[in-house]
C-alpha cells in the first residue's frame, strides 16, 4: 500500500465529510444516542477491521466514538484508511435510520 500525497489526502477528505487529517492520520468522532449504540458501532467496525487486517485506534467515551486511522506499514495515510472510513460512515448512517 502506497502512502498518499497531501493533495490526494485533501481530495479523499472531500469524499469523507467530517473526517479530518491530524498528525499524519485521519480522524472522526461519531455520536450515538446511547452507550449500547456506540458499542454496536464499534463491534461492526471491528469486524471489518479484522477482515481487512487494518485496525484503527478506537476511543470510546460513553456515547461518542473516535476513530483514528493510518497505515503504519506505509508510514502514513493510504487508500486503505479511507476505505475503512467509508465503511464506518456507512455503519453510522445505518444506525441513524
């Protein structure tokens, strides 16, 4: 997996609203109705992350979940990070409906 350039990252961020770059990683915080909803989201993300062998940093604060993504093997942000970000966004959208 190849590390993305700054312009590629900026372009990809336009397609992933609410995600932002921070210190060579991308990050987003999701907010849910309850702690249980937040944990169900975390479990769905964990299933995809394990299948892809691409594990995010996950911070849970009651009903808020922060995901931080980078590809350590590539030394920065790659397409793999944005793919997992889009999966997580889809899980969040499904929970909201």
